C-alpha cells in the first residue's frame, strides 16, 4: 500500500454479519444467499443511502458501511434492525436471517475504495459482541448519540478486544423497549447490567469425522449453542465471529479467556461414523484452567436439525447449573459484593435446602435488592426462598403470598427472565391459582427451553389439575435435561404423585424413596412414600414412614397432611388420605 494513495478520514463505521450463517447455508445454500441479497437491496442499501452513508463492501454474510455522522449511522442501524424484525415476522424461525451490528467512530484509511485501520477493526469487533438482532457501539458513539436520539444505552463495561491495544468500553443500544428514555444509560432503566456477570464463550466444535464436508454440521451445532445459551441462560455469551477465529487452532484456554473476556469456555468435537454421531463437550473455567463439566452425547443420525436442537438443549441445560454452582462458591470468597455476587452467595445458602440456611439466604437477597432495586434475579431468588420457607412450615399462607409478590415483581422488572416466570408459576400453584401457574410455567419454558426446573414446576401444576400422564412426560423431560442437578430431589415427588394417582403404587413407592434419600427435609417425599407403602400393604414399612412424619410434624392431622398439595379436585387428596390410613395413620 503506497502512502501517496492513502486518504485518511474521520467517519462512523458500521460492521454487520448474519448470526448462524453457516447453519443457514448448510440447510439451504441458494435460499439463504437469495434472502441475503434481497434484504441488502430492498432494505439495507436504501437505508444506508437515506442516512448519507455508503456501502464499502459486502461479504457472504455481512457488510461494511461508513457514514458522515454518528447520528446517521445509529439511526440507520436501528431502522435496519427494526426493518429486519418486520421482514422476519412471517418467516419460519430456522430460516430467518438475523444481523448483528457494530458501530464505531474514528479515524480510517481509504485505499482503492476499501477502508483500513483501528477504527474499522474496532467496529468489526463490536459487531461480534452484539446479540443477534442487536447493536453494539463504542463509548464515542454512545457519547455522540446520547440525548440526541430516542434510544437507550446499556453499559457493558470495558472489554479487551482482540488485536486492539487499549480496552474499549461497549454499549448495547436499547431500541426495542418503549420505556427506554432518550439517551438513558441502563443504570436508569430496568435492564440488568451484565458487566459483572460471568461471560461465556463457545469455541467451534472440532470436526473429527475426517470428512471436510461435515464441517457445516460441527459449525451448525457450535452456532446453535452460542444462540441457545445466549437466549436461555443468565450470562452474556461471546458472539460467533469472535469465537470462530480460533477454529482449527491449537489453543490455550486461559489465553482464550483473556482475549475474549470470557470466564468460561466450552469446547468439544463432533465425530460422524455411519449412521451415528458422537459429540463431546467440556466446560472449562478460563481463570484456573480447571474442568468444570464434561459429557459425551451419542445419537443416531436422522433429522440433522432435530439432532442439533436436541444436543443444544441438552448442553445448555447442563452447563448453566454447573456455572452457577461455581459462581455461588466464588461469591462466598469475595469481599466487595455487587448485587449479582450477593444473589450468588444467597443461592449458595438457599440450595442447601435446610431450615437453618434459608434466613441467611434471605438476608443476602435483601441486601442485593437494596444494592440494586431493579435487579430481577434478586427478587426471583427471594421468591424461591420464601416458597422453600413455606414448605418448611413457616406461616404457610402468608409466606406463599410473599413468594408470589416477589415473583410478580421479578417478572415486572424483566419479562424475559425465565426463572422469574417459573417462580411466579410455583407460588401461584400453591396459592391454588392453577391456570395462572400453568401459563407462567409454559412461558418460562418458551423463554428458556433448557430450564429443567421449569418442566418440574409445570409437572406439579399438571398433577394438581389431574393431568397425570402429561405430568409424567413433563417431569421425565426435566430429568433428562439435568440428571445430576442438586435440585432434582425436590422435583422427583411430582412423578411419585402422578404414579400414585394413576394407581401405579410400586412405581410411586420407588420414586418417593429416591426423593426422600436425595432431599430428606421435603415433606412430599415422605407423604408419597407412606401412602404408596400403605396401598401396597407393606404395613411395617408404612408404619415407620408414618412415625417419621409424626415425629417431624406432631401437630398435623392426617386429613390436613393429605390435602397439603394444592389439588383442584378434592378426590385426589382423598386418595392420598386413603393410603395414609392403610399405612396405619389413625387420625
């Protein structure tokens, strides 16, 4: 490049790419390309011209454009994303082209029609940090646009971008929420600040099949994992283009973590042989290099996209609880506590599921709410802790009502928080608001299909309205998603209830025995174990179960204990009381 031919200019630079492009091309190469060209010609290029910009170049899955002003670039980006949302509304989700946009303002070099320099590189890196359908901008862009456009900006903190010497402060543009005030930074909105959350990176899965033609399959699963985890889990995920720069390279996980700003890294491989595929995955703590979790998935080949969905859901369901458990332990060692840390420390106590641990958990959740009154996960965790308190016998109705109010507040603060909807469903159910409970549980699952606990909550709700076959299927799916989750002991009784009400007393007894072993304090496992053994005529074993129940709750009557589960129809509680009577509980 000769210096005489180089022109320098200050400009706003927009970089864009299509999320999940490899998967889309693998599914329909010609259709995907045609759609990209149509979007470019009918929406993107006209919008760029309208805002006094020019397209520098297009790539197979994106474009690069420059603008005379920051405001023009931001306006154009927002209109493009809104326009794409409208164009995608009638397109089946697997076929949608969804763009990520990054905007930077700075110096660039122009040579032979192309542009170069740090200003361009930063824009490209910002694009990789944007969520699908979103826009990520630098601090300079935020400063120029703040207060001058009807938009909000969420501060994502400083990040060390690859091949950029100095850290860059990033902002997410908030343009899809009507309550975002003009120029408002996220600390003034009801959006969670993600800058102190553990960031997650999915490296491209290695194709071990020996067949280059299978690269699309490995890349498709990697991209689905990035999208799925970003959508369903509680922490930010590094965008595809940043992760995929490591494809085919021998890497050091600690270095990857530093370069991407990721605390956790998922890596693995795909191997296809004959009519079977094997996918291995391992989760690594990038700070220490220690393995947090590893699993192998073997599947028969059939519908490749169904397999991708299955594997993505299974891995997303497995890694989130593992990360959160590590984060909870890590939070107990920190001296300076943010709202996020306080919630994780509280969860560490909560998930001991003992009467002694709940008050400390609630103290920490209260502190988190005081530190950040708009932090939805703090209210959601408090709701769950109140529900557990009620199950341990603390002023049952009043405590459940408190759980309901905290969960309702969490949903109001963040309607996309699946856990908030799940805990709202849980408290609604025990207040006998059955239809609300079922609707909220299904909403939680729609928001996060890998949230295993939500399927259990739905299973309990289905039990309580008499849909026992459906409850068994729903809770069984929950177990498939999280076979080793520490909360599983509190969910198993939902299956015992369904088996019992269907007259399958042996299956109910076996399930209840497992529940009691895993979570001894939970009363429902003991209820189901005693009633099932009573129905099976195992009088001595049943009498021991009744004695244990009476030891735990000496004041409760048989009829009150039988009716504790919030069935809509009294007949189901009567069946339980019948089993308890056969177990030797006289009154």
